[in-house]
């Protein structure tokens, strides 16, 4: 059985995701968690940019 690179558990199927510019093969649970964390980071970055008056594009 394949092993998840994030949690180390064995999984039936691994999903390839991009984390910090690198591809990793992780289980579906870890993939969902990484997607949620990326969404939260993006929202918090936009809030900080808005608070600082950033008008450019990223």
C-alpha cells in the first residue's frame, strides 16, 4: 500500500497536490486539509493587504 507523505499513514489511493511550489502525493484527507489551509492563507493575505492599503495585483 502507498504511504502518505504528509501524515505517514497507508492509504488506498494517493492524490498529487502542489504545496509551496512542490508536488506531493498525499491521502485524500491531507489533500482536503492542505486546500483549506491554502484558502485560509489566501484570505488572510488579502485582508492584510487591504488593511495596509495595497492597490497592486499579486
